[in-house]
């Protein structure tokens, strides 16, 4: 039975323990975040939809401040120290928010602050997770294992909104922050276990160019290295363009969703429940895709073909919305697009970093996953508001999104082919 399971999961000797801890790590991480996500989305609507572009801009500014701080930490501390420190910082923040929300006069300001904080939190913690994964596993291992590891995150992403939908009315939204902090503390334990596994029994392909003392040493370099590495590399600039196109299209859908939900629900708890159930539906589809399809796509179609799937789906989805801009079409497209992003695009996108050095894996990747991502959010938010002010409806905006989705697919194909070439050179 064990041999059959190992073969079905495409595990090789020595990998099972690491994959189990990585699975648990991502499960706890996303369960923690998906308890917060419905609260964040509700607070964004409660603060006024017209102010959403300002919240997106505030998030981008917060990212600009956070990336040099992260660079400072990674420059001076080794991996086994700065990873728990990052998560410990966010756990402390959650406890502070729980205390602040108890003060009635602070609620409106804290709701906007929490929206920005949660938008920074989710990108940072997930980016750090995948930086750790591409540092632990080689490109060949990633093709086999990243889909399975990502399924752990999706299982957590199912558990988080399910807990929120179940508990938000009886215990209240604010008290869920404590549960989120507890789950995040569990993720820190998984980090320590993976670090010990890496030191004790790391597969040779993942670290054949690194000496043991180098794995324990700080990354060194400049605190702004993440941004400078991107500017100097056509490959990283291609990833930046990929991220900008992705987040622009995602933001267009997010803003339309906010308008529809605001019109459909008057009660804060009901809106929170709706967002939680929507996340639940997305994540059930995601985990099925990750377990049954993702690794087979990566090994048979390759990184290039896998990366291009969701962009092509997005082109079709926006064309459908342009023809039939109704709630059912929007909801169906959102579920398919988000499930495809989590189950297919994200593992393939992380494969792009298995062929770069350690400083790029942590610093440049973090800048791409945070500053570039949220910068695209902010720009897309103001672009959407500008198009709406010009009198364009969502159908017209959807038609404008179709060529952007096709350009996204073209960039995906180029990046995938470039990754394959770099991987062959590295091997």
C-alpha cells in the first residue's frame, strides 16, 4: 500500500518526510489566511467601494516599505532564523489587531488598516513559503512535487473559509483573528522541521552547488538587491510583465465582484459568509485539480504550456463576459480562473525560480510577488475606475481585457521556454 501510494504521488526515497512537512506548512499557512480573507473583503466594502482604489494604492505603498525591510533581514540573518521571524511578526500583528478592534472609536480606521495589512500579509507569507520550497527542491523535483505540496495549501484554503462560514456569526469576525494566529504558529513549527530535514537529508540535486555552511549563512548583498536583480535580468523582467498582466486582469474581476456583492447583500455577516463560501467552492475545485492534474501537466506539457493555460482561459472568459455580462457568467469565470491560478499557474510560476541563485529566490522573488504584484493592483484599480468614469460598462472593459490576456499567454510561453533552457544549462 505504501509503495503504491509513493508511486502514485511520484515520490522518490527520502522525499516523503519533507513533502509531508511542506504539505502541513502550506495547509496551516493558507488556513490562517483564508480565515482573514473574507474579513478583509468585507472590510473593503464596508469602507466604501469608491475608496477601493485608495486601499489598493495604500497596499502598494506598504509593500514599497516592506521589501527593503525584508531585504535587510535576509541580508543579515540565515534562513533558519529569518523565516520564523517573519511569521512571528505577523502573529504579533494579529494579536494587536484583535486588541484594537475592541475599541469602538477605532473600528473604521482599523478596518481600512486591516485591509491593507491583510493584502500585504497574504503575499508576503506565501512568497516566503515558495522561496523556501524552491530553495529546498530542484527543478526536476518541483515538477513532481509542487502540485502535491500546493494541494496542502488548497486543503488549508478549504478549511479556512469553512471555519469562517461556521464561526463568524456565533463568535464574531474579530475573534477569528486569534484562531488565524494559532494556525500561523503551527506553520512556524513546520519551518523548523523542514530546516532540520534540509540539514540532515537534503537531496543532492537541490543543493549540489551549495556547501552546508552556505545554507546556514545569511544571504548577504544589498537590502535593495531584490529590485536591482529584476532590472538587470531580462528573465526576471519577463516574470514582472507576467505578474503585471495577471494582476491587472484579476483586479478588473475583483472590482466588478465588489459592486455586485454590495448590491446583493446588506448585512456584513452575510457578505462575509458569501465570500467564505465562494472561496470554499474555488478551493474544492483547486485541490481536485492539484491532486489529479497538476503534476501530470508539468511533466508532460512542460512549464511553458502549463503557464499559458490560464491566460488562454482568461481570454475566453473575458470574451464570454463581454457577450453576456451577467452574475452567473462572472461567478463561473471567477471560480475557474482562481482555481486555475492556484492549481496550475502558481506551481508552474514557482518552477521559474528553480533555475536561479539563492539571493534571487528570496530577494528578487519577494519583490516580484509583493511590490510588482501590488503595484499592478494599484494601477489596475485606478485604470478600472478611470474606464468606469468614462462611461464604459463591464462588457466594454471585458473586451479590452481580451488582448491583455492573449499577451499574458505569449509572455507565459516565452518564460516557460526560457526556464527549460536555463534548467538544461544548470543540469
